[in-house]
């Protein structure tokens, strides 16, 4: 069970985009995630008449390591760590600072 999942609001802790917030778009693997609007790179693409794609330079969101992001706690307005707790015989994620359940 992962502490950071698709759809979570995260804040970047390190790197060129430090301090930026965004939603997790997808998980690349166990260690990397793609966050909307964070770690964006310019990529040159060739035109493809089969798919109708035009060539040129496009912005592409690149993966970022999960150690460089933290969950954003809307109640406190700060970054927070996630832990696990059993509630009604169900394993749920909770914020470490307050113990509140993380809502997706």
C-alpha cells in the first residue's frame, strides 16, 4: 500500500520546482510519480500523419522521485507525512501531525 497515490495533492520539497503544488497524475513505478505542472520539460516531437499529430516542441511532465514530494495537508496548509491506522477493521492513511484520515 503506497503512501502517495494517484489523485493526491502533493507539494514539492526539493529540486527546481521546490514549493510548487499539484495533483499526482500517475505512478510510473514504486519510486517515481508524475505531478501535474511540476518538472515540465520541453520535448521535440516529429509529425505523425497516421495519428494526426503535428510536430514541434511540446511541454511534457517528467517523473519525480517520491522522496522529493510530500502530501499537502489542507487543514494546516503545510506538507505532511502519511501513516497507516486501522479504523473499523480497515487500513486507512492518516496524517502524522494530526491523525486525521487522508481524503482522496
